[in-house]
C-alpha cells in the first residue's frame, strides 16, 4: 500500500478517537491506526507530511458576521473539516429556509475550530 492507498479519512477518524475519555477506546484506536500505517508501508513522519498545510486564515476572513460569511469560510477551508462537518456545511448552504438556532450554534463551533487550528499553527 502506498500513500495513495492510505485511507486518510479512516486515519483521521482513528486519530480523533485519541481524545476519548475511555482508555480502552484510545488504545484500540491507536492499535488500529498503527495497523493502517503498517499496511500503507509509510512511516508516521511520511503520513504527517501528507496532511495539507493549514492555510493561514486572513483577518478579513475571520470576521464572520453572518451565516453566509461562516459558510464561505468553512467552504474555503473544507480540507480541515470532517466528512460530517463538510456535509453539514453543504446542507446548510443549500437550505432555503433560515438556519435554526441549533444549526447556527453548530456552525459557530465549526468556525471556532478553524480559528483554533490557525492559532495553533501560528
């Protein structure tokens, strides 16, 4: 298996499980991630270099005042969103009715995730 055959989405899901409060789940995710890495024939360093560099969020883009601003920001940085988040953003962008308070809260969380990622990269 090569870099092209590494299931990056699955690897991302496994790595996200490292933050679980349950030690057994963390250990299992680590073992599965290592199995996936071994099958790919890549080192962890090579896998990390496969990740796209975090684009720098320009201050203008961070000024999110409307749902449309938030959707545009999320779409611009879609590579940094999970499959579920990308689907949520796409669905909300197609929605004809106004976003519900719950949808706005979720969108705010996604925008904050992008801001935190940019702050860590700085």
